[in-house]
C-alpha cells in the first residue's frame, strides 16, 4: 500500500498544481452559478419545496456535465501521457505493483473530483439565509445525493483510467471516456424505448422479443439506470445497498481491467 500512497500523493499534487484543474473548476462553477441564481429566483418568487430544491440543485445540467466531462478530463493523461513520453516504462520497472499504481492514480483523481463538490456544502448552508430561501433544507437528501454523485464519479473515473491505459493519445482516451459516461448517464433511458405489444396472431419472434423486453431488457436497464438511481433514490435520502454494490463493483472491475492492461504492456 505504500506504493499506492506514494503515487496518490504525487498525482494529487500534480492536480493541485495544474492550472487546467482550476480552469475546469472555474468554468463549471461559473455555469452552475447562472443555473443556481435562476433556481433561487424561481424559489423566491413561487415558494420553495425543500425536497425538490435539493433535487433541482444537484440534478442541474452542470451537474451532469460535471459527471460526464470532468472524469474524462482528469483521467485522460494518467496513463496516455506517460505512454506517449515513454515514462510509463520507467514507472512499470519501479518496485511498485501495477495495482498500487492504478489505485494511487485513481484515488488522486477521485480526491480532486470530490473537492469539486465541496463548495456545495457551503453554498447550501448560505442559501438557507433569509435573503435567499429563508428555509432550512433537508440535509439527509443532500448528503445521500452527494454520496450518489461520488459513487457515479468513482465509476466514471475508473473507466477513464482504463481508456487512458489503452492508448497514448489523450484526446482519444478522453473521447472514449466521455462516450462511456454518456452511455451510463443517458443510455438506459434512451434505449428503453417502448415496444408495442404483439397483436393477436403475430409471429413467434415478435412474441419472444416482447417477452425478452419485459422480463430481461427493461429490468436490466432499470438496474443500471444511473440517472434514475440518483433522482429516485439518492436524492430522496434513500440509499439502496444494491446500487452501492453496483457502483463499487463497477469501479473495482475497471480498476482490475486497467491493471491487466498495464501488465499486458509490461510483457510486450
């Protein structure tokens, strides 16, 4: 674990010293600022539902952008840049396990991603003041909602590490990670298009497809529907252990694949 901790500290330091990371934070919170200001004006004019405000605050377009773009940007260079410059070979010959390297790099990206959400606590506390909402917010849904965001972010960061380990092109790695994030965030709802029930006397294939859709496809899409997990569960203050296991297992699977990718490169 000492190798993972050393890698973590080095990578997190590089994030904190990089101007790109602060540009990302500035642009995202600038966008969030406009959305939050509009949300506060609406709440002041028409009254505020404390539960719905929490959902609206965390599920804004900028929040989805934060989930879709930031993990790809944070992870696009973790292995791709080192492959391009040749420093990855030096890293792989160091007396550090590949798994420790992967865990340290992912952990640093996750820590910086979590820091991007830290201002939310301060802002939400300020919004309770009388000159804004004048109402105490429900902190249970806020905390579980942020937990959901972090779980999803951890999964997407692990997927970004994997795509970065496959190529030395940072742009290609980031695009692949963004595509995966889009599929995770929007795919289940897009692919879950309603299928018409087979008319009486329809062929066996139509009936079989309708059965598969009802018994297999839709339940699976519901189980992996990240947006629904966030909106219907985490943002309502409910933590489903099955959802937590899904994200943790998915994160572990991508970190394992990343480790295997590095091991394969070691033996080339």
